[in-house]
């Protein structure tokens, strides 16, 4: 089996603000002394794992990331007839199994300090425990508080990992590495001054706008690199071959068709990948981000970017002796299909 799948993706986004910094501006990065627009890996992974593609293909195999599990447990206990004081004490104890509870004025709170990624099996175990406590009107035993699960079918945890600071034995190493996407050319963050008009203002006294605002945006052709460790993914899923295949299929489709949700209502900047170069093999993976250390600045940025990417790969493979054949999808020229791409990536998982 080919251990690694590598995806090199070029996606064109028109005017957009997909991923904002603390000032509300599109995120940027300096590469080769030139500013580029950037979309963080965290933003991309969030868009994929909450997408309709994941929801359909991986139904019943997606975990839940939350700080507020203690609040849910408390609400369920109270609605089941447990007194509020006792319910709060028990909910804090159960939530504390998964992470350190927040402390306010030296009192433990229902909320956990860090986001915890709960597997489906863990959520079910919590629900069963809550029902048992409601039925018998008593708190949990030490044995019942062993709620963490090392083996589970949460495909998103298997792909993107999880870290539990207080219980490292139940951590999961991510089987999918996602780079930050960046534009292959120089890019500038632009300012848009906009106004809003009051529909009831008939301009009899004031012809001005009812609101004046500012929004930042940028546009460009982004390069994204994704690496999938198929062996680790399968191991993370308890060697469930069928689920591993579905996870890869859902991920590949999401990567090329799902856009981050940031400012979509303002910019409608949804986009499919224009170009995908997929590789698989056992050699140590490597990004081709270096192909764009020098910004693309020709008349046809897309064709130039594709040629630079392909030639860089050939040069690397010549030096390091890689003779693997890639799978190409070029939506601009109508070459390849999404199904062929998914079959190529899924094929060989066994």
C-alpha cells in the first residue's frame, strides 16, 4: 500500500475575506520578500469537517468539539429530576475527566478550559451514564467515570488529531497535515468603503447615507498542500478499512470543493479547485511551496503557476529518484474528473 497521499492544489478566489486576522483584515504572509494573502490550515480544516460532504459521507463518524459539555450534562441531569446543586457537582466531575475545568473565584465551573474533541463513543458513554444516574438518583462511581476512549470511529479526530493536556494517553496523532494556503503571486489587502441607504429616507431633509462602513478584501490564486498518512489514518480508525476509504474520499472532495465560510454573504467567494496534482507513494512527503518562492507575474498567472508547479516536481523527482505517476485534475482545461481523483487517492487502502 502507498503510505502517503499528497495533494497540490491551485484555487482561484475572487474578491473575498475568507480568513480574518484580529483586525478583521484578510490574513497575509511574506514569502520571498513579497506579501501574499493567506488562509490558515485551521480555517480550512474547520470548513471541511463541518461541510455537507463530511456530514453525508461520514454520518455517525464525526466527533464534537466543545468546551461546554459540562453545561449539557448539567441541563440533562436537571431536566431528569436531579437537584441543581447535585447536578452541578456531578457535571463538573464528569466534564473534568476530559479536561481541566475553568476556575472563577476559586470555584470550578461547568465549562472546560480548552476545546475538547469528543468522539461519538465518548458522547454515547456520557449519555448512558447520565441516564443511569437519573434512574437511580445517585452519582457516578470511579469506574463509571472512565469515559475516555482510545479506540473510536471519529473520522475527524483520526484525520486531524486531538490533544488532551491532562490525559495524553488518549491523544490522537493527526493522519492529515494541512499547510496554510497562500497566493502564488504578490497580493494586496484592499479597502472597500461602503454605504447603506435608509429605505424610508425620501431625501426631503437629508440625502446622505444611513451608514458608512469599511471592509477589507483581497483576491488571488492560492496554492495549498495536503498530506495524508493512509497507514496512520487506518490505525487511528481501528483498522476499519471501509471507514478509512470513506474518510479519504470525503476529505479529497471537501478539499477541492468546499470554501471557508468567512464573509461569504458579502463576497460570494465560493470556489472549486482549478488544478489538482495528486501523488501517492512511500517516500518521505515534501511540499512544493518552494515553487512559488518567486511570485508568479506573467500574463497568464494560472498557466504559469501550473507549469512552475509541474516543472518543480519534475526537478525534485529527478534529484531524489521519485518515479511515481501523479493524477491530474485541471478544471480550467476540462481534464480529469473528481471521481477519478477520489478513486486514485482511495485506491490501495487495505
